[in-house]
C-alpha cells in the first residue's frame, strides 16, 4: 500500500511539472533589414537548457514557466534578455553590436571611440594580455601589436629589461624605444607597474597619432592605463603565481674525457661542468598581489599591495620587490569638479652578481679537466687567455642594488560650461638606487688588479622627473550631424640626474667589506677613485588637437605641437610638429549600409611629424674637461680645457610619416581586422662626425647629418571561428613586413663614406661586423666571402673577380655585403579556446628574413682556442679549420624562427554564495618550442637599434618558464 501511495505522489508531481512547462516558438531577425539570423544561441537563464535558430531563423524551446528569462546571443549583435510570457510565440529583433566601435581607446591627452580613430592605433585590454607570469609589463603585449618588436635580450634575467622598437630603425644615435606614458605621466617608470594593476595598453604606431608628443614620439608611444577605483560594494581581488625556469638549450662543449683526448698536454686531472655549477636549479619565483576597491559614484578608491621575488636561472641573480598603488577619485560641485590622485611606490633589492655574460663565457671556455677547488679548499684559477673561475667569483664577490621608486600624481578638472572643461595635472617621479660592491682579498680580481688588497665600491644615483600640464577640452554636437572635440594645452617637463661614486682598494681585512670605505690603503696612496656629476634638461610645449566627424561617416583630426628643449642649439631651441589624418566610414554609406557581409569598412589616411630628443644633454655646448694638476711656486693648480665642440645649430631629428589604413569587419564581425601601409622618412639624423682642426678645438662634433627611410605594411586579423553555448574558439593573427634604406650620410658641411657598428672582441683584430653606407640598409653585415679551406686548413676567400685566395690577399675592394641582421617580417598567431569552465590559450610568434653572426662558433668552434675548452663543433663541423677565426659569411646563419611562446590552461570556478565572486586556477608555459635553422642557443636576440643580429660570446641562458597561478575575487 505504501508503494502505491508513493508511486501516485511521484506521478502527480511529474504531471504537475510538465503541466507548468511552456513551449516557446518564434523567429529571430536582423533589426535593420529583417533578414533571418541562423545560429542564434537561446538559453534559459539560470539553467542548462538551450537551443539555437535554424536556417530560416526559427526556434523552439521549452521553459519551466511564463516568468522564465530567455537570453538571445549572436556574434556581432547585442545580446537580449526577454521574459518568456504566456504567449507561445516570441519573435525577436537583434541589433548589430556597436561595442567594438564604441570601445574607448586612449590617445594622447584624451580618449576617442574606436570608430573615431583615424590613425594606426592598437588597443590591448587586460583580458587579452599574454598569460602567465611577466618579468616586465612589455611581456604582456609581446607579439600582440604589429610592428612592435619586444625582445628580452637577456632572457628571463630578473634584473634586465626588454628591448623595444616600433616599425624599424629610425635613428643612428637617438632613442630607439617608444615613449612610455603611464596614466598621463610621460617617461613613465615600468618598475611601478604590476601586471594585475594594468587595465589596458594602447600603442600609437604612426606619426599622425604620436605627433602630439612631439620630440619624444619618433619611436611611437605606448600609453598604459592602470585600474582605477569603482563605485559599489567593496571588492577584493587576490592574484598569485609560482614560476620556475629550466634551461631551454645549453651549449655543446667538450667534456673532460673528450678534452683530454684532444689535448692531453692540458689535462689538469679534474672533471668539472662549470656551466652546470652556475645554474640555479631550485629557482622558484613568487608573485602576490591584493587589491581592494569600492566607494560611491562621487567618491571611490582602489588600493593594491604586492610582493614578488624573481629568481633567475643563474645563481646570485634575483630581485625582491614590494610596494603598493593607491588611486582615489572624487566628484564635487554637482559633478562639475573631479579630482584624481595616485600614489605608487616600489622598493626592491637585487643581487646583480650572477647572470653576467662573462660568467657563462667562462663556462664554455674553461678547461673541463681543471678542478674548481684545490684540495685545501682554495679555488683553482687557470691561466689561459681571458680566464677566471666564475664559481669563485660568485663566492668571493658581491654586487647588490637597493632601489626605491616613488610616484605621486594628481589631476583636477572643472567643467566651466557645458562641454568645456579645464584641467591641471602634476606628477613627480623619484627613482633612487644605492649600489655596493666588494671583492675579497683572495679573489682573482683583487689579486690581478688590486695587488691582493680587497676592493670596495659605493655608488648612488637619484633621478627626478617633474611634470606639469594644463589642458582645455571642448566637446559639442551640432544638429546631431557635426561632432567636434578639441584639446589644447601647455606641458612642462624637467628631468635631473645626480650621481656619486667612490672606490678604494688595499683593504688588509675583509671584515668591513664596503662599510669602511676609507680604510683601504689606496686612499692614502692617492689611487682611490671618486666621481660625481649632475645632468638635467627641460622640455616646454604648447599643443592642440581637434577632431571632427560628420554623421559618423567622415572623420578628420589635426594636431600641432610646438616644443622647446634645452638639449638643442641656441639657434634651434624650438620646432613645430604637425599632423593631420582623415577617415571615411564606407560601411555607413547608403550603398553598403545594411550589407550582411560587410559590417564595417573604414579608410584612414594620415601624415605626422615627430622628433627625437633621446640623447644626453649639453651636446650643443662647450664642455670643459680637466687637464691635470701642476705644481707651480709651491702651489697646485688645476687646468681645464674644452672637451667638446659647441654646436649652436644642433636641431631636432625629425621623422615624417605617411600611413594609409583600412579597418574592416565581415560576416557579422566574425572576421575583423586592419591593414596599414606606411613610409617614414627621418632626416637631420643626430650623430658624431669628424670635423676640421682648426677652427674647431676637438676633432669631432655632434650634429645633424643624413636621413633614413623605413617602409612596410602591417596586418591584423581576428576571427570568431566557433561561438556556442559550451564551446568557443577565437583566433588572432598579426603580421608585418618592413624594410629600411639609408638615403643620405652627408650634407653641405659634413660627409662620411661609412658608419660601422658591432666591433668584434679580441683576440685578433677582426674589426666591425656591420657597415652602413648611403643607399644601403641598416644592419648590413660587411666582410669577406668564404670559399673553403686549403689542405693545410687555411681560410680561402673569394676576391671580387671570383677567384679564391688566402686571407692575406683580400683587399678592401673584395669585401661586400654578406648578410643583414634586421628581421624583415614578424608575426604572431593567438588561439583562444573555451569549453564550459575551461579555457586554453596557444600563442605562436616568430621573426623571419634575417641573419645571425654566431660569435660562439667563431671563437669557441675553433681548435686554436685550446688550451681553453671548445665547442664540439670545433672537431666536427669545423674540423678542417686549423688557423684562428676570420670574420666572414662562414659564420652567418639564417636567424628566422617560429616559437610556441605561450600555452595557458585555466579553469574558472563558479560560486553561488555571497563571499567568493570568482576563482580561476591556471598553468602556463612560456618559450616551450622553437623551430629554427639557427644552430646557436636561441635565434631571438638583439635586433633593435644599429647593432643587430650578433650573437655574443657570453649568453645568459634562455629558459622555458612554467607557471602555476591563482586569481580570486571576493
């Protein structure tokens, strides 16, 4: 009987449940042209029930009751949430999404909507940053911006920065890197940024966008916006990761047994692996940050604290830092007055001793049969060329830095009239560090250079940046057709650097280390060292920008900046930097409006002029140098004389740049992207050139001579491959190709036949590797052409007429361009996959079309390097070579590569409680796979600036990084 009643109740419950469910049917169409939309995802909010429209846009779905919420979503359209209702038919009209076009992009001194942009500008939001741990904020966007080359020349060394360059080489001696602007502070210090504090990174790639920054915009501008306070209930976010590095590839050198067999006379009886001794195999880097935000619409805040310790792959190579960031915003006077203030601090301590390129050079060349220590525990020092014991150096020396970087900035804005606002902004950035070094009395350095007495050094540096800017902004719309926005302002920037250092030697005890600097005997002998200096410069500018649009179809922008700098000559203190650009939203024209295949199509054309002031101060002035002290009539007199020629005509290095671009969105914006073509001509290049004696007092002068041209194109493609309820796949591709040409190296006063870079190290007088001439390219390797070896193992090279001769018969006329170290192409391919709560990122990037000069093979792949150790290639690949190295194309290799640079797998936990909002756990790997024909350790090396494509003798190991991370919101 009980079973019968139970069965009856279950049947009744089931019947009631089905009785309450409702089947909703309908059709989903485009709101603009009423065409059906197939593939629209329809989901019952709060449940797992869902469906999608078929080819004619119709659908059918069962909902539990009339109050159920239905969410309609479709790629390229605004999502809609509707109540099911009692009517079984629910037809829906969906509007094209304007989110992408309405995204706010940070530009110089303001923001614009994406659809208003008429320049080449890339905007990377936090959710699109490279996953995993980042040594530098630049790591977050490496490979994400076309034309932006970001290279970590020293791998994951925590005390080394990235090399950054935009759109190729545009200068000979000026600053190469783009201007960094952090929250409006030009010349921002990247040490003040933690990856979880950054909201977006916007890159002004062309001259028409960067001209508003005048003299500092030649290399492009990177605008970094940090996260700010928000209104609402207090929220906390915690992020942490642990990361370890492993050597990706180590050099193949002879082991002790192989070395004994090759050179028994140099057998010292040991069996060592110095390279292995230098590696920090237990390295674990840690990162922790906690931020809190909250407030009201009128007053809100965001505060963050952090601690991280980055350990390098090398021993005695680490960096520990902690600090915080505080942002406060307040609105008053009924919304007319706004105030924003930021305070940021970073305190760090670095061990600089390990990670030296020289240490790893010793690891390659040190005799592997030489013990590291003697039987009594003392260190063994070998006597071959350029030898020292790097393990001993790590134990007998110290080199540390304590650094403090603090920034305070604030902005006040007042709306005077509707659409008219005045603002004042001020910022101070102070960066100080104290260095200390000590070398024990028994260290090899003290014995070789300081007569067996200990060596101590103290140094400090203080840099202070002061910025003050006032602006007036005006925005208005006339008759709903004409939109005008304008900004004008004044900018003041002052930079000063003060340095002091002192050193002493001859310490009879190591007890004090560097804390009793005056105790060394060299001070009493007059051989101690001391120096100090101060350098400053000032920039003052007036600037304006105006933007106009007509019916959101036709856009125009004009910029002018007039800037003065204390760095330039008396006759050229001021210069103008104009720019203009226009845009045409072709997709808004009647003949394309409503087109289902072309959702967005905009043409952009711009031209802008920027300058370069990235060189040391006082180059236009006479500098005095000391000539020595002389005793006369019982008194000492110091003599002074001019050490640099004045140049009152020293002027701005100017870059004029054309950019033509197209932005597009196709097939409901499932495919979108941009294509840009540019040409940039830099004239009045700054450099040091020889001059006549007399009338000048020294034989060189810093002046303006020559011009360079860069041209290329850039492509960005984004695709939504799959967008389903439980699965999504998006992909992004960037590609750029570039080429440079030296147009001139002369003017009416000065002329040079060539410029050389990349002087090759001793032994041997091998000369410079790179030669620059008019009509040629930057980065050209210039030298001899390899023709083989003779039977005795001597070099053979081609003469100009094609005949083969020994090295001694080669003349200057026989030399030529043998390669080029500047990459012609860069690309990246990012893949984001989502399955339910899982997400996976696969990021590939690469560089193509350049050569690498392999100095490791040149020096260590040669049997004449013995009694030093050599690479295994010396007895295999280069076995026929029996004489010292000669610089030629024999040592040039293709440098192109493709890397699986980033793989990240994450899981997002969902919580229904009131305490934890979200949590994500992820694992990530960096630099996992490298595909290349280059035989060296890593084909990615310095390819920015004038000295490119040279793989040096010492090389900090490139690593694979493995990260385990957690983010938590509560």
